[in-house]
């Protein structure tokens, strides 16, 4: 029951990242957003979420994981209500930033509760498999539900949806979740918290704004230089602090380092892919928000089925083969989308790629969730959980910024060369997918080079009754 509760909340958080994409045109019209400010509906959430995850993870270890989980739920649910009732650009962007803060508190606390609830080995692998599957399904379901709610009701309902889930979780958390913390921690390392939060937030801000400023502009270079300086100062601080916010000893486990690199690449590829495909369907193929959402059923439904397969495979053949397979299939899926055409059809241009991506996404999320916590002691559960979430969020922000920049540059060039708008847009999306495929291929290399079988806990003997019970609970 604890696993079921944590999984539902994780689904809500991941869903909220993707669900806004399809609703952006409606939000722009209703609230009078300017074109340059519209991106902040997504960026405000990503900026705060990515920037505060490590701090949220350490707070969970020190102050209590269940306590921080409940606190984050209060913040996130309240902010969702504010977002649904937003009356202007400023009010919605502000609400989205507060949502990001709530998510940054919830996500590492939830994953660390899961880690400390289940013993390392087969039991935890199954639980983390469920967690990873929910993450993959939430990413696909977000674009599906965004279209359905926006067309059949209104964009406000994409935020109202969070409220009953949040209230139910608040009621059940004290009953179903146990409290735990790092009893050996003596201080909070406030300076380290300020440095890493400032560095990550500055980095995400630079990534989200670089397309507008220009990647080679003085402003962009200055912001990234400030982010590097803050993060370098954080590293120096943590090597000298008596009770550091983050112990870099966890990176001695190559599997954990590999999982975070793979998680970063997964976020880079997937978030940008969903955005590019949504724009392609609406701007080139002329799909409505509802039709765009329904088009993603193949990904959302397929990811559920294949996540169950992935959970069973990791207990039989291990994490590494599943992760390598998943990242390879993501690469193949991105390569398939490089052939999208102006007169494209769902069956020819989209469905085959969606079916491949569903398998790759499920295999990758499940295996990364397990590898990211391999060999981590319980007292560092929160910071390890915050780290993998940070990797995925910053990867997603970077992917959206870079692939959007590639698409816009190629579209502009094609337009100047005399191509009609649909052809120009399509050439831009094709170029973006080529870059995305290259990024995903790096994930295959990282999985092959860094994920080590000897660092992953040996799986106990196969026990179908135990697996059935855990999967049924989820």
C-alpha cells in the first residue's frame, strides 16, 4: 500500500511536467500571454524543481522523509489550486514556480521512503521497477491527458486534476508511510545548500533562456560562468565540510554515476521528443489538442505493458542488459522520427516510432531507477534520490532548449531559402530528431561502460509469489 501511494504521487509529479505542453496555445489565448513569456509556464516549474532537488533530498534525510513528503504535498497541492485559478501571466508563472518547489520536496522524499522501506535486492528492484514504470507512463500520459482535458473541458483542469490526488495522499501518508531520517547528521550545511541550489537554478535558467539570448551571447556565457563558479564552490565546500550536504563518495560506485548520466540523457531525449512531436502534429499535420493527446495512447499504453516486462527482466537477466536495450531502442525511435514528412500519416510517420519508444522508455526508466540507488546506504537515500531526479530534470531542460534551438535555426534557414512554412517546420523537426538520436546513442555507451554487475545487489532466488504480491499492490 505504501508503494501504491508513492507511485500515484510520482505519477502526478511526472504528469505535471508534460501535461502543460499541449495546453500552451489555449493558455496563451485565455490569459493573454506574450509569445516570449509563454515558455515560462514550463520553465518556471523546471527551474525551481531542478534547482531545489538536492536540497529537498538532504532535508528529507535530516528532518524526516515522511515529514518532508507531507510538507511537499501541501505546497504542491496548494500551488495546483492557484495555477487552476490563475488570472494573469504573473499569477500562473508564480504558481508554477511554487509547484516546482513542492515537487522538489516530494520527489526525493518519496524515492528515499521507497528505498528505506524495501530491502536491497529483489524486493527493492521490483518496487523500483514499479516506480520507474510509473515515471515512464506519466511522461507519456501527460501529453495524452493534456489534450483530452484541454479540448473536452478547459486548460484549468490540468491543474485541478492534482487536487483530489494531493488531498488523498495527505490523508493516507500518516497511515501508510513510516518515518525515517539520518540520525547521524549533525548539521544542515546551510552554505552548501545555498551554493548548490544557486548553481543548479542558475544553470537551468541559462538553459531555458539561451535560445532567446543566443548561445554565444555575452549574457548566456556570463550566466553559465556564474553557474559553474557556484557549483565549483559547492564542490570545494563539500570536500571540507564536517557534515557535508552531499558526500561525493557515492560517485565511487560507477553504477550510480552511470545511472545519473543515463538519466540525464533520458531526460534530454524524452522531454524534447515529446515537445517536437506535439508541435509537428499540431503545426504541420493540423491535429487538434484532443487528437494530439489521443495519438500518444500507443506510447502510454505500450509503456505500461513493457514496464511490467522490464520489472521481471531485471530480476532475471540484470539491470545492465535491460538499460542497454532501452537506450538502444530510444535511439532507434528517435532515428525513425527523422523521416517525418509534410504529408505524413499517423500509421506511417508516427505509430511505428511510438511503439519502439514505448519499449525503450519503459526499459530505461525501470533500470535507471534501480541502478541509481545501487549500493547507497540508507542514510544517503534522500540525497541519492534527489541526485537522480536532478539529472533527469536538468537533462530535460537542456534537451528542450537545445533541440528547440536546432529546430528553429533549420526552420528559419529553410524559410529564407523559399520553402513553405510546413516544409520549413518539418525540416527543423527532422534536424532536431537527428540531434536527439545522437544524444540517446551516448546513453547506450554510458550504460555499456559504467553500469557494473558486481555493484548491483545480487538478486535473491526468483519468488513469483512475492513478485505477484508487490505488483498487485502497485
